[in-house]
C-alpha cells in the first residue's frame, strides 16, 4: 500500500511539468496505438486460420443466434431465475416479467400483463394478466401463478434480491383476470421493480424444497427460448418454446452460447464472424469489427446504462470531507479518461451524475452552478489545503494529526476499459501530489471489498433502474447506509443525507409529472451540493451485431430497444424482431 501524498508542484517547475504532461500524453497515445495494432495483428492472423471453416459452420446455423454475454472458461448449468448465478437470458428468454422497462424510450411495455393501474393513494397496484399464455410444458399461466411468484419471495427471503417484500403487504388475485399488489405505504417508484418481477409455474416451484440451492437444470417457463437441447462445458443452446404465446415468434430457432474465458477471446470470435450478437467492450470497433464487412456489421452504444463513478468510503477520513471529494473530482480530466480508457464511446459526466437514461429529468442549470466535474487541478490543490491538509517534514500534504493515508483505487481485473480509466485517474491524481495506485482483483474480491466498505477508492456503477428515486436513494438515502464491515446491497460509499431523505419521501408517495420533475430537480441539486460520489462517465450499453445470418437488430436508426444483450429483460423486445436472413429470401419468417 502506498501513502497519500498531497503536494502542490512548485511554480518554478511549471514549465517542466507542462512538458512532462505533453510527453506523457504522447506516451499514452503511443501505447494505445501499439495496443490496437497488436490486437489487430492477432485478429488478422486468427482470421486467416478461421476462414477455411467459417462457411460450413454458418450454413449449419442459419437460424441459430450465436451470442456472447458472459465471460467464463466453462458453463455451469443453472437456470434458476431467482439465483444471481443463473445463466444469462434465464430471466429474459426462459422466463418473462409482467412488463418490460425500455431504457431507450423510458416506457413500460406490456408483456405477461396487458395493463396496470394504481389506486388513488398509490398503495395498490393492479395488473391485468394476459389470457392464453402457456408455459413450455403446455400448462396455462394464470393469475394464481403470478400471485405465487410474488409470495414465493416472502416464503424464501433470500430470493428477494430487490427487497420487494420490504414494501409489499400482500398479493391477491382479483376479478377480471387481475392480480393486485398491496403495499405497506404509498410507493409509486417501485412500479418498475414490481412490474419486472419474473413469473414461474406454481405447480413446479411449489415442490422445490431448497430454491436457493436449486439449479433448475430443466426449466419450464413462458419465454421464447426454454428448451435446453445442448449443454456442455464449452457451449450450451436454448431452443424455441413449443407453446410460446406470441404466435409465429421467435422466428429464429435457438440461441447458442460458446464459452469465452476473457473479453479478448470473445472479441476475437466477434470480429472473425463466429458471433452474431455481443455485449462486449470492443477496442477500436470501427477498424476491428466494422471495416471487414460494413454492410452487415453494426454497433450501437447508447449511454443509457449506469453512471460509472469513482467512489470513496465517506465513513473514513479524509473522504468524509466535501472539499476532499471535490478536490479529487477536479483533479480528473474526464475528457482524457473518456478518450484513452473508453475510446470516446461515451462522454464526461457532469455534476448531476445522470446518464442519458434519465435525459428527460436532466437540469442543465445545475452543471453551470456546480462545476466540480470540470478539470481544474489548481483549484483542486486549493481545496485540499482548505480541507486542512498541510505539508509534513518531507514536503507532502497530509491531514493534520494523522498518519499517512494509503490510497488505492480498486477495480475489476479483466474489465479493460475500467482498468485503463483507473490508470489514467491515478496518473492525474499524482499530477497534483496524490500518490494513488491501482489494484486489480477478481470480481468477487472487488465486490466483497465494496459491500463491506473496506476500500479507499474504487470504480463502480450506480443503480440504473428506471426510476430516479432508486438512483438517488442508493446514492444519498440514509436508510441504505450500512456500517463499515456489514454487507451493503448498494450505497457502497456509505453516504446519507437527511435533506435528500425528505425529498425521496415526497417522491415515493406519488406525484404528477410536473411535481415529479420538480422533486428530481431538487435531488439533482442536492447531489451536486454534496458530491457523495465522483461521477466519471455514463456506461455505454455495449451492443454489436453481425447481420450476415440474422436481421432485425435495433440500431440508432431503429431504436426500438437497446442493442445490448446484457439488458434483461429488454432482450425480449429484441428476440421479438429477429429473423433469419434466409427466411427473408424465401418470403417467410422461418
């Protein structure tokens, strides 16, 4: 661990420092170019090796969608929709929700429910359940299955990851094929979590004695792809539900998932044409993926994902000081971070901390009033001094009456974009005298440190559900703050504010659109006043598609849903539109 050194560079060295910055910039660009060229060379060589057998494989799977969404060296057969370790598309392929929140449009799309309605005081939420839906074993999906799927979380609280039963009082079947969710108190923003709860067949799950450990190897669901007709350590395949309720869909026969142990290997399969749909970060995507076949390949990275933040543990000095958090923020040149780490696929964050997923709520005046997201290293040093950091006998600035503080930026190894961002940030912090170092670790170790609050700085995401209530609640809500050492579901930075609590309480009681906007504006302003975390950039929703065999993917020109396969349950909207290219040539869907 390294000490936190806070030293303003002497003015006499300013010219040398400027030259050093220019030299470093050139080195950064050189390293980036070399990395891209090296990667391109590897791809080219592998393309030559793979070319001879690509045609045969393509002909064998003209109506099979090959997808890359998870990086694992081998697959574990787990289709339990309540498990955090379930295979991708379990909750958006095998099983389905009542409704789907579309992060591009910001709207709820009816699915297993055709409509919803609140009572006058937002304490009862009624869903009209779609008629004629069957599970993949041919049994009908009824309101009773919906009630069971909610009550199941009450019976087994370990499955209630979203905390629905912290606000639900009961769930009841009502007249006209409806199900009513009764809440403990008015809670309008919980609509999205409730509406997107997945539905399972009660006849099967009522017999499961240990649903937490159950891996559900032979799933029965209502989704478009329920049949596990292939499952090996290196590949598995989900085929069409023979009883799917959306007639004539899906038009493709199955989903195929090869195992790739790393992002680089998944990208290699993408650029060589072995992958049809991917949700990976792809360096220099125009050159590596698009250029070989620009007519059939495309990508779209809408900035509707979570905000990526540099978070500090606000329960420990000096991060409990607003001036220190702002100093760290102003020391970061976000334009450089976005350019070098993210290949300019995104944009710098502003002081509202909102991604484009909350575009309709964004108050531009706030970023003009609070400019701590702007790069200003000179002012950053002043803030550190104003916070009480003084020069010690070695010439470093340290908090008064404290030992040197070790400062490490924790990031997940293998997440190459985030690792590069951490490296750029650590370099920029050292430029103002902060000796910050990057520590990479496996996801589980990184996540354990965040949840327990045993870290100094870390790069992490923010909540990206459809409600600004949930977003700001997990950034500033006092009820979400856990003591250091106790596992937290969110708010890893452990920050709470009473004024924000009052605004959140008003927002959850249910308001008109105008009232909602006014309250969200106040929450944005409170966030800007407090700087609970340091926003870096909105996380792009990575999505790349090869339309050589399969067509109908969303795009910027046809933004009916995100292109990213990482968005559950939104991928159901994409499955609904995909068609094999061969079927188009013959005038049919199959």
